[in-house]
């Protein structure tokens, strides 16, 4: 069909494209590329009324789910009805072969325990195969796609080649997407602003609650450590922050020049992140490890009751620069600097322009030099040709809007310091946008109908969108069942005539 449309010599590129797509789709015969199978599932290029599992159960797809680029199943949050069961929400894994479930270790991976449907390409299903596959508990039912495509495979390859898996099809976007796209830039900002304020004040309330028991400085340390741990290692990092007072107390008589390596040894040791025994890994790391062990082995017994098991950490899919060892090395520099928290307090008091304010906080948080970790990504890696910063500028923004500014704000509220309260709030809403992430990418497409990150011009706008996801999307399913947000947006947009009144805030 595609070739009949190519009738002129001028269409030579179109012919090349057809041939290339045919070769790409057939190269792995009898299996196409897995990305193509994922795209077919995402765009539901299937004869949807004919979907049956290997054991003959009908499959109704109300939503195929959202593509997942992190560890775990390929699609999250699908809404499916399998056989006579009620519709339910869960995950979908896509493999080329039915044996991929076991071969890839999904059967033992807890991240796959919510998979409802195993979508495969091969048509290997006989009743005997189906019974054997489904006899073992914990395995999801299997759906083979090969014989239920709505077009020939080469045509689908051409049709879907420009469809990024990161872009949601129009029909899979949220019900609030249409009313949100009708808002002009000013009204969208007017909606995201109070959502960002709600997120800011919610974080501040957490800090207030913790400070009642632990004090303001300890609260700051704990939430800074949590932020350094990212979402996968927030808990073990917070746990180590809770031990900091005890760890520091054992270093009262340590010379200033040895405080950082001594703290690194204790944090890595208490975190279970030092090797169990010394072996020659890299000559460039031998001296560092030897010195760390010289500090730690004398203290290890005294801290045996707080040492974390290694299984408490999650390392899968982590970039080496973000490894907890490097983050703890950075935190050691902060802890060793007795003026660290006073610097932050002075930073909020000083009147600075927006650009200067960001640069000054970056100077406080970044470490100029670490003898080992500025030059190594891991304990086993060779020395880098150029020093690598322990904290990037993008992470400074995350720490500012998620930890430092809410902490300064709520402490000022509790202390009745209106000037610092207003300044912390002003800087929060003026802070430049943070680094993009998977939550924001999906939220922009699902709610705003765009993959363009520039639509959110400040970190506060990003925070506001995340708050909407937390308050509404996470309490519904992929089909927006019973979600009131679209109706609320329409009503708000219809009655909101004064944008300045929307953006007005106390003080």
C-alpha cells in the first residue's frame, strides 16, 4: 500500500524510508524491535475487540498505561478488564518472547508484582502452553499481539516511526488537558501559583513538626540528607542524618584538617558503604580506603548498633555521580563546616538580585575540592582527567525550593520574623526552573498536552504542577475516573476575570 503512493522519481527518499522500515521491522524475524511492539501497545494499533489471553480470556483496554523509562514494568497505571473480573488498575510488561518474564528476572523482582498483563509478540500460545505458564502463582496473564494488529507490520513501522514513546497520544491525555490548554499563560500561572504555595507550605509544615522534637538545625540536616538521597535512597540518608550528633560527638578533639576524612569514614562506615575488607582495586583509591579504614576500624564497635545493612540502599539504574558515597562525601564537608548553617541564615538576610541569590547559595552548597571524590566517581573507578563537582547547579535548585527556602520560611513564621518570611517566599516564586524529571514530563503531557519544558518558566510553576499531580492524578486512575479537577478548572476559568487578584498574596 505504501509503495503505490510512490509514483515519482522525486519520491526517492520516501522509497528509501519504506525499505529502511521494512528492513528494521523484519531484521529480527520472527520478532520486530521491542520498541515497535511498545509503540503498538501504547497507541493501541490493535483489533481491540479480538484481544484474548493465552488461556482465552477477553481483554478490554480502557487505558494502556504510561510508558516507564525507569526500572520496573514498561507501562504503569494501565486500566484493564480481564475475563469476567472487574476493571482494575495495574502495570503492563512488554517482551518479545513469553520466556522473557523469567529470563529477565521479573518473576523474582518486587517491582513487577503489580503487573496485570504480560504483552508479548510471539504467538506461541497453545492451550498446553497457556496452562503451563499460568500454573505457577504470581505470573500475569499473557497477551500475544502478532495476530491482532490493525495493519500490516511494515505499515505500522512507518506510521509509528516518528511517534516518540515519551509523547502521549491525544486520546490518552487527562480529561483536564482540554480545559488547561484553553488557559492563556497568565491564567495558567494563576492556577499553578496557589498550587505551588500549597506544596511549599506543606513542606514547611513537615519541618515545623519535626523541629518540635529534634530542633531546627537537626531538622535541616535530616531533610538535606533526604534530598541528597533522591527518591530511592531518601530513607537511609535520613537515617544517617539522625546519627550525625552522635558521630560528631566522637570527633570533638579531631584536628580541623582531618574532620572531613574522619566524617566521611564514619558516614560511609555507618552506612555500610565501605568494603568488608581491603583489597587492591585501583591504586588511586588504595590510600583513600586505607585512611578511611584507619579512622573507621577504631570506631566500628562503638557504632555497631547503627550500621545500616547494604540492602537498605538502592543502586540500580543510578548514575555514578549520584551514588550515595559521593553524596555522603559532600555532606561531610557541610558537617565539618561549623559556619554552614549561619551562612544559609546570612544568605536569606542579604538583599540580592535573583541571579546573585542563586549564585551565592551555589557557593555555599558546592564544595571547591575534595582530595578523592572530586577526581573519582566510585571507589573502584580510575582517576578522572578533570575534577567532577560533588553537587551540580541543578541540584542546588532542588535543595533550595524543596528544603532550604521552606525551612527558612517556617522558622521565620514561628519566630515572627515577617521580613525573612516574605523574602524566603519571594525567592521561592522567583527561582529559575529546576532540572526536568520523569514526573514533570508525564504531567506536562497528561495535563498540559505538551512535551515542551519551557512552558514552565520557574521552579515554583514546576512545583505547582507536581502538587496537582499529588492532589488529583494520584487519587484517580489513568482514565481520570471520578477526578473533579477538570470540572474545577472549567469553573475557575469561567469565573476568573481578574488575574492580578489571583496572583495577589499577603504581605
